C-alpha cells in the first residue's frame, strides 16, 4: 500500500490528523506530508485544514485507491466467501472492492455470476468455467458499478442461489450505505436470492452512515476479518465469520 493510501486510511479511521502526527507516523518530514496532502486534496481524497487534514468519504475515493485500503483483510474475506460457493450455483456479486476479491477467488466450476460491477465482469469473462450475466444501466459517478431503473428491472426478472453484498457500514441493526444511489438495487438483489451474505472488513463496523440498506435478518451470515473483536462479533443477530488475516 502506498503512503498516500495509508494516509487516507488513517484519516478515515481516526479523523483529523496534524501534519506533525502524520510525519511522525510515517517517519518522513512535515514537508513531505504537506506534498502528499496537496496531491490527495487535488484528487478530492482529503480536506486540508490549518496544520493538518480531515478525511472525505471513503466511498468518494477512486476505485484504484479504494482497492488498496485494508487489502489483506479483503483478500482473506474474498477467499472465505468464495470457498462457500458450490459447483453449479448462480451467484450475484454486488459492486465493490471486497466482492471483487470474492470473484478473484472463485474456484467452483460451472457457476453463473450475475453482477453490476465492470471490474468483476471483466474478471469473470476471462474464465472458461464461469458464465456471466451483466446488469446494465447507468454508470455511477467515479465508480465502476451500474445502477438505475434499468438495472433494477433486469434484476427483478432473475433468481439466484446466493447474493453477496458489499456495504459501507455495518451496525447492530443492519447494513448501511453513505449514498442513496444503490439502495433500491441492493434491496432488489436481496429479494431475488435464496440466501444472502454481506462482506465487510472490520473497519466498517460501527462507522456512521446515513442510508439503511437492510436489516441483518435477511442474511445467512456476514463475512469479515479476524481483526473484528470476537465478543463484538458474537453479539450480532446473524453469524459473523471472521476470516484469518
């Protein structure tokens, strides 16, 4: 992970950080940190303030940078989820960097993957043992996922064995999104699945988010990483599988 990606991750987790704190954390000079923050602000990834910086929403970050955040955790989650997919199943993969790791680790044969994610679509299209159904619609701003009424209508005419959803935040009462764009699409994904899982690294538990996507009850389980406190995990109303990092 690059230093700039680590800075974004640190700000998302801790909030405001001063230039001096960042310089000490990364063992570089304050002037180096200031240049990093200038570049990150130019990409709308941080908000510089007097003497430091604040985070912007992680969901606004470009896909290539989001993919580097919590990389080890996402790989572990992707493998753990992929191992639960059976040969011949039809699997719906929601858009996101964690669900992309699920796609990369799918080893089952004769599976059919349904997705609205361009990156996942490319990943599956390269596999001889998998069939791809791509959900069309309108491309989300600064993202790689399709959404809108066309996508919802297409999903309503499908039925899948397993739906795997990403989320911005997991709270005690459900999964949440920082944007309203994909709420209807995600709820439709849940409605057409025989069983559903959510995938979320441990940093997403307890964060603030505005829009509730769903209660936890529709999900068979959630897949997270071993950095989530086991006592906290055991308190959830659905099983949480903690993949070893």
